[in-house]
């Protein structure tokens, strides 16, 4: 669950995050839906990557997950979504002639 939360907070698609992790999108999807077990090494690799990208997390005693997103990571996501070229075609505003 932490992987999906962090990936989403960073504005990364499954494919983009999988590429950075060196795994297939299918593998990442199976991990995010808890269909595949995660090795300790993979968990540490994910933790390192998301930390380098500006996200850290704490697992609370009551099973809460607290994500902390750095101001730099927040700005990177804002910039990513501000660029219309990064949006899916079906989500782009249509220019309707007057």
C-alpha cells in the first residue's frame, strides 16, 4: 500500500515507477494489489527510491501510514500536472473554436 501511496503522491504512473524500479508494470501492479509478495531487498530499494524522490513514510502502531512529501517533490508534481503535454489525451481541455 505504501508503494502505491508514494507513487501517487509523486505523480508517477505505474509504468514510470516500474521503469525506475527496474521491474515490469505487471509486477508492480501485482505488488500494489498485494497479489505478489515483496522481498526485503525490493522493499529497501523502493524505500530508497521514494526517499530520493522526496517522500518518506512512517508506519504507526495503529496501522496508520503517514506520508511526508517534501516541498520540492510537491513542486515537481505541480509542475508535472501544469504541463498539458503530460496529461492523457482524453483529459486535455478541448479547444473549441468560437
